[in-house]
C-alpha cells in the first residue's frame, strides 16, 4: 500500500512559480505511472499532468501545457510538479496520484485510473 504526501503548496502572485513535491512511502515511483490532479470547490477533480512508468513520457492538460512540468527523482522516490507563469485560475487543491499496476500504459486522464492518492496541497494564486 502506497502512501503519498504532497508538499510545496502556498500563496503566490500571478506570474510566479511553485514546485510541488509528492513523496511516496511503502512503494516506489520507478516503473509505476503517476499524475497530478487539481480540484476547486464544487467541481470535479481534473487532470493536470502525468508521467508514465518509464519516466520518459509526460502528458499535460491543455490549460497547463508549456507552463507546468512533471518529473520524478527515483533516488528520492519523489514526483514533482514545477508550475511557472501561474494564473489565478490555477488556484486549487493539488493531488498527487499513482497507478497500482506495474508498467501501466492505459488511459490516464481520469481519476479512476489511479489507485493511490495524497491528501492534497493548497495552491492559491493572487491577481
């Protein structure tokens, strides 16, 4: 059973940057796909970014493409989300998630594909 813990959220002005971290315990990120989602009050959780099990392929929602970068550090067993050029509409609780299946290469854009979730970290972007 994986436990995921996010950190790095906070308050930032529009145009600024933040880096979110997601550290796993009880399980490695190597050979397992992982992603980031975000949620605002009254809305469903939405896909933000995904890194495949190889660590070599990444996917992004159109709304964050070219601004956000997902990456992982095997030695630290951590997945990151670097967020640049932040906008007020990026304000949300951000969640890290991991797929249970080894070498997973299926669909990645909805919550149901992910089995383990962190508790979330709040990101607030002021205008």
